[in-house]
C-alpha cells in the first residue's frame, strides 16, 4: 500500500519516517525499532500508537510503501 510519509533526515542524511498518512489516518511514529537494507531499498520497522508498521523506502524513486501492519492487542503489547 502506498502511503504519504512525513520524514526527517538522520545525521547521515537518510530519510526516516516521522508521521504516516493513509486512508484518512494519521499516525505519529513513536519509535524506530529496526531497519535493514537491500540494493535500492530500505525497510524500517516503527511503532505507532496503534501497532507496528514495516515500511519500505524505494531509494531510487524516493517513495514509501506500507508492507506490514500489526495492531497492538493490549497496552504495551507492541513487540
């Protein structure tokens, strides 16, 4: 799913998600949990108030995609 991402640069100039917008929802990124790279893309696992998101950033096209969402089941259950 394609999404709109407000981003901020890291110290190394790499874009990181700050806020997600999709299907009329706005989700603030509370924490970046992990990231891993491929040849022309980067996956970033983040935590929002409602669950976990895995985002794919296409570095060639500078576009973000939502690849996975896991809803939090209970308070604090975001691992």
